[in-house]
C-alpha cells in the first residue's frame, strides 16, 4: 500500500485519537507528512511479506511534548540512520513505529522514504505510551538481549547525536537524558530484532486501523457527536461526559510530562492523571472509570478534535471518551507488569 497525502493525513488524524493525550501534535505529524511526500512517499507493507529472520528497527520520538525548545530536522533523521548503520552488523530490512499518535504514527516515515525502506504495519503498540520499555515489545524482559539505540535532535548549541548499547531500560534512560539536552525531543532508531519476534509481540495491523479511524474523523469534520457515534462503530469509542477543565497542572520531570486535569461536568467532577498520555480517569469520589492501557480521550468542543495533554488549558470545553483495551490492537509490552509498575511509581496510582 503506497502512502500518499490522503492516506498519510488519515493516519495522522487517527493517530491523534489513539495518542490518548500523547504521541505528539497534529501539526508535527502534518509537517512530517509534507516532507515525506516531497521525498516520494513510502510503502506500508504487511508483515507477512517478510521472512522471520529479516531485521527491523523501531523508530520513535522521545521526550516532552510540552517542551518549548524541541527541534528535529532532516539532518537528525539522517544522523540516526547513519549511526545505526555504522554500529549494526546486520542489514536493516524495514522500519516499524513504536506507537500511535498524530506524530508518532509518522515515526520512521522520512527514513523509509529517503532510504527506500519498507514501513511495516507492525507498530510496537496501537496506542501511545509514556516509557521506552513500553515500546520494546517485551525485549526489556529478555536478559540476553542487547539493544542498539541512536538518537538525534536539538538546535544550534543543543544539537546532539549519539549511539548507546546495553540493556533496554538503561539505554532508554540515556536517550531520555539526551532529549533533555536537545531541548525536549530526539528522534530515535532502536531495538533491531528479527521479524519472527515482531510477528509474535507487536500490534500487527494497527497502522491500517489508524488510517480507518482517521478516515471517519475527517469525513465527519465539524460534526463532533456524529464523529463519536461513527467511531464507536469503527473502534469502540464510548462517550462518558462533557464539561469544562477547571484545574490543570503539567510539569516536565526527567524529560516527560507529569500532571493532572480536573473536569467539571454538571454535578460530577472527573480527574485525569497525566504521564505524557492520559493514564487514569476517575470520578471525584475515587471511582475508577478507565485505566491505562485503556484509551482516554479528551475532544476539544471548539475544534471537534482530540487534544493532547500539552495543549490543555483551564476553561477548555471538552468531551471525555474512553476506549477499552479489548477494542484496541496492542503489543505485548502493554501487559508487562514491570513496565506498568514503573508508571505506577511515577503517578502514585495503581494500574492493575
């Protein structure tokens, strides 16, 4: 399947929903799309087109969506690919993205288009997630697996490029530190692994599903409630409530955005915990409505589009929607107890 401008835009809009508050901005995704189309686009390939012993790498965007100094250029995409090629003895067959999101779905598009590499429909997850180990399709649990990760980003004196090798959790911490030094974001290529492993652990087919979701969103642009009804048929999204954000706090800690939003909906008060993505949704009394990896979405009533956590503000009118994990295409790392436990420690809430 050739990704042209229309299909690319659908993927980005669908990714905006499946980002669940994270996964980068709509503007960032559309900027990557423009560059990708100028390079001639790329092919979205099914995993069944490849043999088990071929090698793929994961492309990701690491850092804080709320950062004001984030910057990634074409040179940074070239740098991560060249660094990986120099340090990897095996031939790269294709690229997968680590997650869904308005910009995350485009992770790897420019590299794929520039170097004529297949972009494989086998993302690590069919939604966005906050940590590197959650995008490792279970490789973080393999004690005999040594990752290679390359990262680049930043402008002028903040520009940085590096390669790190080691266990995934340790290497991912170095990449997070690099994103801070770069001003907020780095583009990353990491975790070379054989197709056979990916086939068993990734969210197979999630990119095409994201395109399908984006098509519904664009067809119902300006008709928010109709869009939600159609999305319910397409992917299981459920309407919960609507109201006004009366409290919002977001701080960047160790390279990721951590915070809380409270939404007044008539006589009810809802609270959402944030760790880049929306992690929990609770009523004031502590009743849990949804828990990551369930998808929690806030749709801006003004624009009719899902809004990422970095763009929330007090006074914004939003519609709260959720999507149960049973209705999503997820990779194996979404059920990794250690990865979930690490997020619990950060936000101070139980996720199991």
